[in-house]
C-alpha cells in the first residue's frame, strides 16, 4: 500500500507506539490472529510516498529505485529479517537488501 506521511504516522502510532512517520512498515500475516489464513501469505508492506520522495532526493537516485529499496526492506521484515537486533542480524539484512536490489536493478 502506498500512503502519505499523515497516514503512515497514524499507522506507526497505532501499531508501534511511535508518534512519527516512517518510510516503510511491514505487517506479517504469519503472526497473531491472522497466522492461520494461508501459509504462503506473507503480509502487507506499507510505503510512505512522501518519505520515499524525500529519501530519493537526498540519496540522489530515482523515486523508482527508492521504492524498490523500501519494498525489499519491507518484504525482508516479513521473511523474519531484523535490523534492530544484533550487529550480525543488521549486517545480514543489509547484505540481503543489496543482493536483492542488484537482482531487481539487473532486470
């Protein structure tokens, strides 16, 4: 789902208790009440287009590339990767992000 900062801030506040916007949120379907819906349904990824735009300008690349980065980041969270844990987990998630971005960029 693509939203603006206002909706993203509300989602972040409601589901993470953080009263600020963010660039991407992931909502896994393999946890909680919805865990039995379907074993191959990973969940939802929500991207703030406002944040994606700002980050693309700051990083001096296209909005399309920034959206690829954010989508990959969100899907990796759905697959269980975490960058907020140990340094090893952070490095592994970043490595996978770079690997997948290389695949997407090459297509």
